[in-house]
C-alpha cells in the first residue's frame, strides 16, 4: 500500500495508484465515495471528468515533481473541470480534503510505501 504525504504529515494512508489507461479510465466510477484517509493518484494525467460519478471530489493537480500546481474543491458529478498547464499527475480525494489537509499551490506531495513511511515518520 502507498501513502500520500505532504511535508511531515500523512494526508492519505490508503492511496491507490492508477497508471494504466484502463485504471485511469475507470478511476472512481462505481464507487460510492472515498474514506477520509483515502485518495487516488492518476499518473501521467492532465485532466479528469466526473461523468457517471455519484459523489463530489477534490482534485489536486501536480507537476512532475509532485508540486501542487492547481486545486479544485468539491467538483460535483457530471463535470469536466479545467486543468492546469503544468499538471502531469492528479490526486482525487473526497470533497473537503483540500481544506482538511490545508493544501496550497506550491506544496510538495510525496508517495511513500506504507512500511517506509512508518520508518521515516
């Protein structure tokens, strides 16, 4: 399992990585929500849509260095939010995560294997 970190704090203890075309296409479809400690990372992805989804999400846009380049809060189902030019990866989280995590443009994210994260914290 992978964890999503920012600075010295764990944002999501359960982070799902989607790096295949099919995995990214399916994304969160069919799910009824995301837990507070859960997120999904879409690698090599510049935009998303919420067509067919059943719940709002927060969307975090990051560059190749996983530096946050844009944020969209509470994107409701059946929308296609505008992306950001420098975006290369996207993190999807439950609505309210951006505020709860106190994320801002310029923050750096990190993906850690769960066992590595416990050793470094």
